[in-house]
C-alpha cells in the first residue's frame, strides 16, 4: 500500500502564551519527502508553529493550544502520546547553533546512546553516515575528538543537523537555521537540504525569502498568527493570490 | 560659554581624582587591618609551629600541647559534612531549578532558603543539640557535629548550585530534548556536567565557612580536651576553632602563643581550600569555552 502523501495534517490550531493569542486557527497539510518553507515577518507565529510539530512548546510555561496536530493520522497532543517518542521521530535544529560542549563524536552519538546503542563499530558508522549527510564529514573526519565548540558557526550548525539525523527521524524541523550564518555557510546548508529531502520531510522556517524560493517545494506565508496563503512555492512567488503575500515577497514590508 | 565648559571640566577632573582617592583609602584601611592581624599572629605563632605541635595531643602544659586531635577532627568533620551536604544541596537545587513548577509554595521555599543562609550559626547549634544530640541520641559525636554543619551550609550550597544551573544556556536543554532525551537524561548528561564546576566552587566556599565555625559546635557541647583521635561516627571530637578558643581563654601567656600557631594552621587550610576552588573553576572553564 502506498503511504498517504500527507504526513502532517494540522487543523484549526490555536496557540496562546498566557493571554497572548499567537496562532489563530491555522489549517495546513504538509507533504511527505518535500521541503515546506514557512515565511513571514518577525513575531508572526511561524516559530511557534514549527515548535508545535514536535512538542517543543511543552517547556514554555503558560503554553496552551486547541485544535489538532495530526502526524501520520495521530494527534501528537493526545494524552496517550509520549512526547519523547514524537521528538525521536521528528528532529529539530534551532536558530542558534547549540552543540553540546563535548567532542564532535560525542555530540552525534548522544541521541543513539539514549536509544541504547553502545557498540563502538555501530556508533562509528552512525557518526560517519550522519556527517556525510550533513556535508561536514570531509572537514572534520580527522578531528572527531576535538571539541564541537572549536568549529565555526556554519560547521556547528551542520553538526547540529548531523546530530538530529543520527537518530534517523522521519521529519526534520529547521527553525531559521541560517539566520546566524554567513552566505557561504548558508549556501552549504541549503545544498544539504536539497540533498536530504529525498529521505526526509523537511519543514523550514526562514526570514530569507530567496532561501524559501530556492529550497522549498511548498511555501506558507504567516502574518499576525494567521496562515494567509499556502501553496506550491512556484505559485506563491510568481503568482500570489493574496495581496499581502505579494506585498511581503516583493519587499514592501517586513 | 567656552569658559564655563572649561571650568566644569576642571571641576569634574578634581571630583574624579577625589573619588579615586577615597576608594583607595577604603581599600587600604581594610587591607591594613588584615595585615596587622595576620602579621601579629605570624610573629607570635610561627616560632611555636613545628612538627611536634602538629602531632601532639592537648596538654595542661602549654609547651607540650599540640593540635593533632583538633586537626584530624576538623578534617573528619569537613569530609563528613561534604558527604552529607553536597548531594542534598545539589539535589535540592536540581529539583528547584529544573523540575519544580512555578508555584506559591516554590516561591516560599525560595525565600526561606535565602533567609536560612543568613541565620546566625549559633542557632544551628541549638538545632543540632536538640535534634541530633538529644532526639536522635547521637550524643556529642562527630556525626552530630557534621550534620549540624551540613545544615548550616546547605542553604549556601543550594543557592550556589542553583546559580550554576541557571548559567547553563537554555539552548543546551532544547538541543537535548529535541533528540528525544527525557528531562532526567537532559539534566544528567548535559546540564550537570556544565554546572558541576560552579557547584563545586560554591560547595568549597561554603565548607570553608564551616571550617572556621566554633559557635554551633560549642552550643552542641563538643568537647575541648580530646587526647585521642576519633575512631568512628559516634566518637567524641574537637575541631581547630574550638581548640583555639580554648587556648585563648586560658590565663597563661604560653597558651595564647599556641592559639596563634593554631590560627596559622587554620588559615593555611582555608587558603588551600579556596585555592582548590579557584583551580577547579579555571580548569573547567578552559574545557567548556
């Protein structure tokens, strides 16, 4: 049986932080093994939205939500669901590179270790495979025991991607992964996103509209907590239906 | 206009000089008092300080008296206090900082810990006397003393450990959670190793407070004349500050010389503990940056 092409089905999602109404009833379907970009001005709720997809909002006090976030037809906010299992299946990379203050090797084996993988040969293989996928292997293969903090910002971010891939998630969430990086490092990360999208579903939040246009298959435009427009990237960028989307992507505000 | 500006500048320059002078005077006053104190002690005590002094038990004759039992008692007590206070303090800090939900109860606990850190040590002595010596019937033993001291420094350890935990960037915790780690795994594998140097430093500084305390132990009724070494948790004991206090209160001149020598030993212990704290901090700082 062929898998349903829709991996995430989000329906009428509202989110509040305390009294603040951040997301106001969004509906979005995210397709499997495609790159979906979320764009919009600062404070529009796109980061809040992506953090709902693997329950990273659980740690924010006063977080409250209504509506359904269906992942493989199951509501991830269902009381029977273990958020830890969700995060194992849905990896995430953050805005600021956050390598652990350990060696490159230990950064990548942390996730597999938590899963109980202890055999050295197996771990070696995971480290190599993950670093190759994250386009970092050639730069660090001689120095796997060096501190991850000695890497450049762009390398650190690719290490964080490798670390997320090491537990073989089904989905990779990228929350403005390039906003702290220079253009060369950004190009490398964009290159690796196009590489890995054959294997993973990728959702990326970005401030950079050219980036969304370059890497994504689908694009959603958020404004003030509303998903104003969602569609194929080519359509959004050449022929937006909403006047506000057009204003934003042509740089009239934001 | 130009003249006014010039005048103001001149005045500011002088005010600035005056301020620096005042600050320097304050510093020198503080330092001077310390130098005189330490100088006096060293002049009096240093000639008395020799191997015999370190390896003799107390005696009625000043020139035969030594501090062996007090020195060993202090080392045992500090060791035991560490074993009790460090795990408790770190555990409490982890709970308050990482797991406790924000609540009225939590805030009350927080305020009270800060208050406890300011309670005079003699009050802890009363508490120790009533609970450990009498209620638990541990008597005036090493264990009672160490437990009292542990209570005394627990608030300081908790506060220092919480600060160390708070200094761990939130992004590290997020990174760990995003890889499917549980809260406990995140604390154990990522947060604790980063916070540990800060916790150790805080604990050592707290211990160096405990090492100089005589009041709570005297309140508890620790003995002063001990001519043997503690041979277990329930053994009677004495510590350096008590021995020093005892010698100082004797009328004979020779005993005050012994006291001065005892103070030097105590000072050396304190300085070495603070050095260890600094070394630890530097060592770990280099590793994490």
